């Protein structure tokens, strides 16, 4: 059995504006929202409690689906990088970025370089990245990422790219889609459990770039034709459970809440998920997997994470 933890949207990095020039962009509105709202909702002490809980639950691997930062400032990338290294080394943790991690255009060396070892595939290719590479170039260079841990193949997609004011959408892009198709087809010939990591939910009704994926339909088509065993996403800060019908059967899609929401609101209070993945005997074709989904939720009164619902995906 393989245990995979999934967390997302921590948004706890400190926002310190280096100078007023830094606010001459989309960051001005983002900074106001952070001052008035976000810094009171997303609390580092909740993320610390989650980190402590992971030491108790001891998953085999941790998947993080982006939005570690607020305004994508260099200091935020460095702070999130320090948190990642404190959580564990890159053999234990796989990361894909979210829209806040590509808030405005920033070069590689000021941004994702701080997270390099957590983003890259097993066969590292970071040395190929030029220091001034844009987020789009990085998406083409690094993603889809592929990491194999135990009997699980973790396939990471980047949907993060700078978008305009009042928008939080993203896109996969043609290059990634073509590579994704090849990777998932190749993995279908193995007995690995294919888990796809993505920040934005791949299938929902908001197809506009305001919040959703601009090319979500094309992504869903690829996933349906190739199949996968599990898709994990963040972005909405709520628990979300949907299904995509794929080549080898239903593909569960599960969204997780923010890892740091301190408010105690019923649909929003911080959670992370644990998946217990077991391969089942199968007479022919692709192996079958039994995936148990366990919610770990933040208890404000006790300031710790406690076990919540447990269910088997596909048997709910
Ligand atoms: Fe997001």
C-alpha cells in the first residue's frame, strides 16, 4: 500500500513590498486583498499544525498543487522554498505551481528556481533553464513532470501563467498537452497507478480565463483518451469531487481545500487529504486500484488536524 498526502493553496508566505514600483501592476489589487482579507484567513500557524500532523501520519509522498505564495514576490518564493525544505526533501514531495505563483511575469531565477528540486522530473533537466526564462518557457521545460514512487506515477501539469486584472485562470498549452498524451499512453503499458497533479480543476463550467482553464476541454479530451487513476487539484479552496470517464474506467477528480484557512467556516476550514492506494488483482488489461480517501481537517479549538471522513473512491 502506498500513502499519498495532498495539500494545496497555503498562501502563507509573508508579503513585504520591496518598493512602490512593485505595486505598479496587478499586485496593487492583490496586495489590498491580502491586507484586508487574505492575511487574516491563511495563517502560518495552521500550516505549522498541518506540517506537524504530517509527521504523525507519515505518508509515503506529499503532493502540493500550488499557490504557496500570494503575489509571487521573490521573497515569497524564497520563504516557501525554506518551508518545503523543512517539510522534507524532494524525494518525498512533488509540487506543481498555481496561478498566484505566476502572478506577474518574473524570470526563473527570481521565482520557481527556489523550488527547482520539487518541480522537476526524476530525470533532472534544470540545468537547461536560462536564468531569464519566462513562466511559459518554464512550463514547456519542466512539465508535465514525471516522478515514480513505489507503484505510483505522479504526473505534474503546470497551468500557471500570468493573466490580467481580476483573473485567476490558467492554461495547459499545446506543448504540454502533446507531451501529456505521450506520457499517459506510455504509463498505460505499465502497472503503475497514474496520479495527475494540477492546480486548476480540469473540468468545470467556468471555462473562461477569469478563474478556469482556457483549454480545459482539450485537457479533458486527452485524459479521457489516455485514462488515469486519479486527478488531484486545488484552486477553489473547497472540497470538490467529480468524475471523468476515461479509457480504463472512471477517473476520480478530487479538489482539496486550502491548507491554512483558520476561519472555521464549514466549507472552507483547512484540510488536507490522504490517499491509500492498493493494487487489486486483475484478470486482464490494466491493473485495478483501490483508493481510500481520508480527510484530515483542522480543529480550531484543539489547534490540530484530526481525522475526518474516509471513503473508497468509486464506491461512494
Ligand atoms: Fe489558485
